[in-house]
């Protein structure tokens, strides 16, 4: 669709060493990404998982790819099947893989081959507390994160939970790539503000691509 107000080319904003925002980078693909998310969720629905500590997560999650990330009373892990229904995760669409690999390359990571894509869905009030992504085997591989739908405030911190954080707004089509010296930085999402996005309705979606195994 021709959109007279989004003809701006993507641009890059550095966050820290090894971390960059590719603003609006996924705008052209966004409708196709949202359609693919809906198809994946018909196979493996979004679930509010329970953390090892017994809390229900406000973010609902599903996955695609060879392995998917989830949590239960035993802890956090990657697995080939969805423990909500025993089904394998749907394959990662080529569109997803290509976008993740190209974005990683643009950010300076030339040989990123994701095998897992975690799909997060935020409703108003949903948040993700400060955390590190450290369940992946090879921490030299970056993570590529695609934001779709409603905007959210992303917190990007240091290597201790208590360190000060930068706050940046992530909007529809923004991609964050980080790895290298920033790979283990704490980060999170502040409670989502209610709204309606023309393509995603009352939600924010986030895709995070990783090399898990
Ligand atoms: C989100 N993102 O944007 C949550 N993790 O909804 C993450 O937790 C995340 O954006 C690792 C790398 C990039 C991310
Ligand atoms: Fe994370």
C-alpha cells in the first residue's frame, strides 16, 4: 500500500558498543510479518507462561524455528516442542530468517544464522522486567529484535541489574541488533500504554531472533 507519510528511508541509531537501532527497517515487511505471526499463533497459540518463581507473565509468547524459548516450574529453556500442547514449533518463515540475517549484517554481524524466534505479544499494561538473555549456547552470536504495532519504552542497561538504564521508544518497524560487548546487558520493556495500531490493533508484537544451539 502507498503510504505518503512513511517514505522515510531507515536510519541507524547507535545504542552502545555492539548495539544499534535500525529505525523503521522492517516497515516494508511489517504487514507480511504480522500475517505470518497470526498464522503461527493459529498453530501454537500465545500463552502467558508461568515463571520458575510462580508468576504469570503479562507478556504472552509463542515461537517459531527449530527450537523455542519457554519457561515453567523447572526453569527457562529452549525446546523443540511447545509444552502448552506438545506440538513442534512452526518452521521459521523465510521472510523472518532473511530479515534477521540482513539486519544482523547491516549491524556488523556477518554470519548470523538464527534457529529460534521468540514472539512476544504485549497488551496494555504488559511489561518485561529487566533481564539478561543468557540461555543461548554461543554468546558470540547477536540477537535481532523486531518491534511491531504499538510503541513501547525499551530500557537498556548495564551488566548489573542495579545500573542506570537508557530509555528509548521502539516503534512499528524498528529493529534492534545487539551482540559483542553488549550481549549480556540488562534490558526490559516498561508497561505498554493502551492504544490502537492500524495494523496490529491493541497490541505490540516483538520478534527476537537468536542462535540458541
Ligand atoms: C521486547 N526484547 O522488545 C523484549 N532480548 O519486547 C527483549 O527482551 C530482547 O529486544 C534480547 C535482545 C533483544 C531484545
Ligand atoms: Fe531479552
